[in-house]
């Protein structure tokens, strides 16, 4: 069997071009959408001291040659989040960026090593305002794309329907039969044994070295995500405090955090936080994540000390990252993310 033609062959490009032109229309509409709300569009540097400090995110790394001939390690960012929050600390109130971001070791019909992250931040806003933003944005994108539905591999969602809002506690109970909060103490500490018993009772594998977080993720992927965003988009919110990442804990219940994810057709589209502004707590979380990264992968990334310093003066804010390519893919009903990327990264690059 001959190899498929490359994306730059005239015939393949002709087939892909309608989807790519749809992408352009969506991007133009979203730029207008944000400009009409007085958001400032910013450009963030892709080269950073730290690419991000989440356990399972892996970066592309390089070295910068200084004028004195010395080499300094740098990384292509996995998100523009650190840079955007520094701009909030600098005084910006509403900002948006269409950032090219890079994640190593991620490639599938939903993942690409280089993709476009649409991030926006609102200073002084509760994170529930971002839920409303998502509904308005998806509707705007669908209208400009001429799409009456979001579709992916046999699943569909109405982009104009009121979004479902579902807590993690509700989702685990409804779709997995697990009382999630019963495995979390009042201070947010997790009970691995209780979670393992619940997961095993539900028929999922439990390995001896699985952490509570591993088990949580396994249930989420296997039992919860396939049901999300079917018929209409779903906002999955109130993540456990242990999964807060850069989000602050809920003042209503310290067991959960002000974090939500947006799903459509079973596909995760966006991740949002009521932003943590406590530099001491953020450093503690980063150090915990990097210790776990070292245990699993034998490597860790430095902490961006400028970012930690900026948190101390950053205003209360909420922010969100949305995968632009995935949104366009669902609007087009395309089976693969590469179908809506103008110049996909070569898969057979020689080592």
C-alpha cells in the first residue's frame, strides 16, 4: 500500500481547503467578538524559563546562546498562562491571546504537538462569568462557520442550546456510581483506599501504585467523559481541590476548587480557573507536581520565579484556555485535528 499523499499535495489541499477557510472565518469572528467587549489582544513569547509545572505535560526544550557564549535553558511554552498573568499583574484588565503552544509526546486524532490555544482573562470577575463567555463564544463561532451542530465520530451537540452544568460530584454519582466527596476530607486531603475500593467495585482496574489522582483520572476518562457534551455542550465544574492546578479553592466548600472544563461531543474543549493568587500556595503545588514528575519521568521543570512574584500583586481574576483547533474540528465535523490545521507537523520526522 502506498503512503498517503502529504498535506501539501494539490489534491489533498483542495479537499482540506474548505475546512481551513472555515477556520479563518471563525478566528476572524472571535477576534471581533473579543474586541467588541474591550478585550486587548496580546502576543506572548513562546520561549519561557518554565514551560509549565503540571506533572504530565512535557515540553520541547532548547538552549539560548548569550552574547558571552554561555547557554541558558529555555522551553517552548505549553500554555501562555504565566505570561498572561504577568500582564494582569502589570495592569491589564481584559486580555485575550491566540497563542501557538507546544506539547511533546502528544499526538492523536485530538492532539497535535503544536496547536493554537485561545486564552482570555477577566480581572475582578468570578469564574462563572467564563461559563457565560463559553456559551457566547461557541454560538458566535458556529454562526460564522455556518454550522448548526458540533459533531465528532458519531456524537453531536447543539452549539446554540443552553449548556448543561454538572459538578464532578454529580458526574461521578450519575455515571460511575461513586460518591466522590466521600473520598475527600474536609481539608481537601484525599483517601486513596476509599477511592480504590469504589473504582474496583465499578469494574475498573486498580494497580498497586495508582495514586488517588490516577484513579480519579481513570474514572473520568472511562466513565464520565463519554457522556459529556452529548446533545448540548457540558460545563463540568467544582473539581476536587487536589486537582485544582492553578485554581483557588471554593470559599463554599474547601474540598473543591473553582475550576471547570467545557466538553462537546465527548471532547474536552476548554479548562478554566478562578485564579489562585497566593504565591506560597502556588509554589507548594508546583513543588508537589514537579516531585511527582520526577518520580514518573525522571525530569522536572524549573519554577518561574517571576511568575510567583507576579502572583503577589496580580488582581483577583478568572481565566480560561480553549483549544481553537478542536473547536473548529467539531464545527467542521472533521474526524482528526490535523484536518483543520493549515500546516501539520510531519509525523515521520527522522530522529
